[in-house]
């Protein structure tokens, strides 16, 4: 699957998206050649083509559709009523017990020029974010040929540059309907590994994740602080899981874990999912060239401004796509993370007792205990506990952070479940 990801197709997708001139959220929707309407219809047509090409039919076939809502003026970057349309391709899971779990990969297909309200000027948006959409499309093409226990969602969002509107509405609707979204991998600015000075950073991509959950209420925040769990949110565990999978597969591009939700003065669609309590992370190049972002196409004093397609690197995008593909395959095939994971604090002791509820999937083969020193950023040690729901380790719970994850008969591992303190 990873070998079939094509750098040439990734570049071709970026060039094709750039040829729509502008994909501004408020741009033309009737033209067949220019504007956001033409762009979203083309993306959906590609998803439909991938479905046919996959050879899969019936209830597990790839299905493409528009996820639309009518957005009213907001007094800021939406000055008239407009339809925000995400383009979605859904690949249902094969296991009845796991099909309801959803794993997303997303990128935003809208673009902008220097003036965020300029819907007429060319805004090719190649790195930001045709590159991310191209990754999403290529994953839909390659991954739809295979089956997974859980459901995969490939989504190109709209309205990101105007205020994360497509992602925010989708996440809110999902929360209201009780849809079980387990992870969201957002690819935003993943095509240009060059740096302003120095050699390209083409072997790494930043992976951002929130520490304190955005959606946490006062009681949950108090509990997190009591556990010193500021760096153990579900999104942070997702980032660590992605990092481990990339290392296991010896991928040419490796994640660079950044323990903050996003960059200074910037935002992205993953944060909209975080707001509604979903685990979500963001991939972004190591160093951004701001002459090429949110800029009118022009040349001044010998400097070329604008987000042009010739700056993207197909091989690099393929490396980023392989991180996403391997992570999604592992997450979608692994059991759920154990539930009600807790560290027992009923009495003073120099050992550590952990208890948890079993994962519901029928192919669960056992559980692993992971731990790290309190100053470490990633899990350092692992112990196979077997198929049990309680274990006592001869280690002080005061000196380490612990977690529990499930694995199945094929070796797929869930993200880590971080324990809460309990007396039973």
C-alpha cells in the first residue's frame, strides 16, 4: 500500500487544483474552470473515480458525497450567505464491532490571496493547502483498494481560511449526532520542505498536538492537574502513536513531535475537532516561507511572492502521505483503546496497580503497559500484560507516567489510554 503512493500523482493533483485560479470560499461556484465550485466538483469526481477503480462494491465500497451547510455572514470574513461544502469519501469498515469507529484524514481545499476577502485574484494555494488535499486524495486512491476493521474518512474541507467553517460545522454535527470519531489527521501545508536559509528539511514534518484538551471543563481540568497529565491528552497519545508507527515502518519522512496545539498566530481545522472533544493533530512542514503564503502572485525587488505549484515536492508529499497511510491502517485495524483505565491510589504503596475495562473487539489478544519517566516526552518501556484487565508492577506510581493499550492477534496496537486516579 505504501509503495503504491505516487509522487507524480501527488504533484499532478496540486497543479490541477492550482489551475482553478482561486478556490476562495466566496469565489465563483458556477464556472466549470475557475473557482471553488469547479474545484469541489473535480475533487468529488476523483473520489468517484477511485471508488470505481478500487473494484469494491456493496456496503464496503468507497462512497463520495458533499457535506454542505449554509453559512450566514459573520461580520468578519464571510460578508454574504454562502454554501460551505466539504468533499467527503467514506470507506466503511469490515468488522461490525468496529465499523462505527471513524478515522479521518483531512486537508482544506479553499485558498486565499493577500486580502482575505479577495475572491477574484489568483490564489493557487499550492502548499496551503492543495498539498494537504492532494495527500487526502492519494490516500483515498490507494487505501480504498484494501479493507480495514474500522471506517476511514477522507475529507477535503472548505472555509478554513475564512474561519475553519467546514471543519467546525462537521465536528459540531458529529458531536450532536454522537458519531464516534476516534482520530483526525489534518494535513495543512505539507508540500514544500525548503527553508529560507539552509538545506531542505525533507526528512521531517511537524506533528502538532494539544496537551490540555480544549474541550475540558473545570472538573476535568482539576483532575488533569491532579494527575500532572498536562501532556497526556487523547490528542497527545494519538501523536505518540503516529510517531511510533512511522518509526516501525522506517519511513523516509519522520514526524517531528511539537507539543503545542498549533503555531503562534495561526490555526487549522484540527483545532475545530479539538473544540468538540475529538482527538486531532496537524501535520505541517518544518519551516514555512511566508513569502509564499497568503500572498498575491507578484514579483517585487527580485522576490517572487505567492503560493505557486512549482514549489511543492512530490517525493516529500509522498513521504508525508506514507506517515498518514501507515498510521490510519494501524489505527483502523487495531482494537479500541481500553476503557475506564485507572491507577489505584487507595493506600500508600511503592508499587503500581492498574485496572481497565476490556476493549470490545473480538480479535483482542492482550494488553501492554507502557511507562516513561515524568520528564520524558514519549513512552520509554513496554510490558506485555497478556489478556488481563489488572496488573501490579513493582514500580512506584509516583516516579513514572503509565498507560495501557490493547493489541490484536495481528499485532496492531491501539493508542495509549492514560489512567485516572481511583480507589477501586
